[in-house]
């Protein structure tokens, strides 16, 4: 298992995940605040939708700093 996921799932303390991240600035701020995971919404009907091209610009920069989660809708 990936160390960030292992820590998120096995911590004795509650873990915090924030969804709806759309910018690198927001993502970096969450890591500074100690948030454990962030969610990026890939459903185009959501007001917090993040286009895949935009996500490709900032998600790789967060590798090994915060758990990254994709939110999808199978509709």
C-alpha cells in the first residue's frame, strides 16, 4: 500500500479529506494546513468541476505530499 494511503487509513486520529480542489494554490494551502487528502471533482456537472487538463498541471506536483483522490460519477 502507498504510505500516504496507509497513514490515512490506519491513523488512530481522524483523517481529513477536502473535496472540490480546483487550483494548485488551494492544493498547496491544504498541504500547509496539514490536511491528509484532497479530492478533485471530475464530474462536469459539478460546480467544483476540475477539467482533467487543469488537474494534470498540479496533481503531479503534490506526489508524496498529500493523498490525491478523484471524484467521479457513473451516470
